[in-house]
C-alpha cells in the first residue's frame, strides 16, 4: 500500500512534513498518522494496516497497539525512527 493511499485511509488531506522527532512507545497511533505521514508504510507493515481509520487510534499508544496486534514493539520503534534518516 502506498503512503498516499494510507494517508487517504487515515483521513489526511494535506501532507505535513514533520520534524524528525523521535517516536516512543507512548506516542499514540493518531499522533503518528497526523505528525509523521511519511512513516505510515512502516506502521502498516507491522500492524497490518488495521489501525488506520480506527477510532481507538487517537488514544491508543504504539505500545498498546503492538500488544493488541502481537507485534514486536522494539522492532516497530526501530523501523519507525530509522525511516526518518532514509
């Protein structure tokens, strides 16, 4: 799935290139969608795209989403934070 399509599913209409601030386990899925749209493909890879458009995304942390989807939090964080430097 392309970044543009993921942004469309997440309801984003404008791309805002965010500063390269670090994503942590306590960052909400909604914050990642809003502030880091360039990282949506990485997020979708680990959480299978199930968080986009979900009402819980606004309050669910990355840590909670990883637990709910039985995903490796450390790997998600490493991939999300590495994607900025590429």
